[in-house]
């Protein structure tokens, strides 16, 4: 017959196990702290390393008024392109500056620019007229303050691109992406203060909600004049 033998650990063994467990837990905590510190120091996030900022600046367009200068299609397209940015990015009035000695031709040019601006989305209440020193050959200057989105200049290479022994991203990491994001912002003001949602009809919203809750169609009904058939041609 075999007799079962009970093994009892002495106090020294128990103390050793407790110390080993504490060392393992301390090591895990130390590794976690080191990992967190590595992330904070390396700044893996491109928007932290190259934050996008918004500033105000003045844009100008000179419109010739000298003899022979006409509003050909190319010039009107140039003005249209310049004006198109105003409603979205403007941070002030739309200013039309006329040369002080420009005469009737300069005044006529300024008036035509104002008409084009209104046609392409500028509120007439936002147009301001100014005068600047200039002769009859001096151009009419159109300008306004607008918002620009930008970030730090790219090209920071303090060390070799292949030096990766510290497992950190290179200094220029994410710069081009941040520049692209800044350039793609339709309205840089949205990066500072989000625009409002616009007008909302609470009554219309309640109607749509009631129809949806009842299982009815929430689309608007179309009249006969709004419908059409596709013809088949053989």
C-alpha cells in the first residue's frame, strides 16, 4: 500500500513566490509605462506633429482699365474664379478700389466688376468702394480678406531616412498628408468653428417621423408632369 505524502511549503518558499509574482507585475507595469512614454515622445499622429492652423490674409485681383482693355471671355472667367471663393472663405467685405485719376473708364470697369460679382454670388451689401492713387492707366483692384488653412513646412530631415533603429517615424512623417487636408478644406473656417445646420422645419420633421413610424412612404409625391418614360428606339 502506498501512503500519500503531503508536501508543505515552508515560509521561505512562500516568500519567494510572493516576491517573484511582485517582480513580474512590476515588470509589466514598467513595460507599459515605457511603451506609453515612447508613444508620447515619438508623436506618431501626424495631426499632432503637423497641426493644421487657420489664418486670415488678403487676396487681390487687378483688372486693367487702360485704353483697349475689354471684358473678353477670358477676363470674365478670371473674375468669376476670383469671386467664386468669396462666399465660402471671406472674412470681410468685397472691396473694389478705383484709381483716383482713372476717370470714366475706371468707374465703368468698377461697375462692371460689381455686376459680375453680384451675378456670381456676392451680396451687394458686402461690396465696398475705395480709391487708391493712380492714373488713367492704373488698374481697378479687387480684394477681400479670407481664411487660409496651412501647416508647417515640409522637408524636415535631421537624420538619414534609413536610420530606424529606435523604431520611431521620421520627422517628416505625415507632413504631405496634412498639407493635402488643409488644401482640400472647402471652407477653412469650418476647422475653427463648424457651420450651422441651416434652417430646419420642425413641423416637416414631425410629419416625416409620423409617416416612418406608421410604415408609410416618406418621399414627396410627384405630379404627372414630373414623371417620364424611357422610350425604346430600335
